[in-house]
C-alpha cells in the first residue's frame, strides 16, 4: 500500500495502485465471464474496510477499494446470473513486513476480542463461493471483528 500525502502522490503511483487493486479485478472478470457462464461459477472480490473509513495519506488505496465495491455490484447486475460478491477485511494478522508487533490492546479493542486471521477470510470466501450462498449476489461482507461499527482504534 502506498501511503503518501496527496500533494506528493504521483500520478504514476496513483495509477499503479488503481491498476493493481481495481483494473486487475475488472480484467480478470472480463476474461473469466465466458467460462463462468458455462460453469455457473461466481466472482469474489476482496476490498477492505478502508473503502468506508480512512487513515491519513491513503487516498489511492481507499479509492481502489471503494472502486472494487462499485465494480462488484455493477458486475452482479451486468453478469447475472453469475453471482458477484465482495469481502472487505479489517485488520487481519498477516506476515507483512513492517506490520510491527501485535499488542494485547490490538486484540481487545475489537468487539470480537481479537484481530482477524486469514482463516476468517477464507471461511467467508468458501461460504460465498459455495452452494449455500446461491441467493447472494451484489453484496459486501465486512469481516473486521466489529471495528467499523466501533470506529475507534486504540493508540
């Protein structure tokens, strides 16, 4: 993720992030549509809670993830009956370099009592791509332990 003040964010950096997070999803959906129609498959995009709430200097990231939400519901209508849904993760513990050590208060600030795990996102993805979600399309599923409802992070 590129984090820079908007006045120093270059157009190349802006486009790189949008191409990576949004244009790539569009191109994949476009290329996969004929096969998805034959197989009665579905599309799942991964956005972020940053489409709804922001931290300073994340304009390109937030815009790309917000664009994925709009792309998701537009594709759900245009490609019907192909189902198209979106997962928007919150804070998920991943081995990203520079994430820093996770503190006890990082867990307890979440209404669910912990930050997310990759398995939480995988479980939602498996459900949305499986047969039990056959009547769900054009929807966003926020998987964030309740943090977007709380909207306050511990310092």
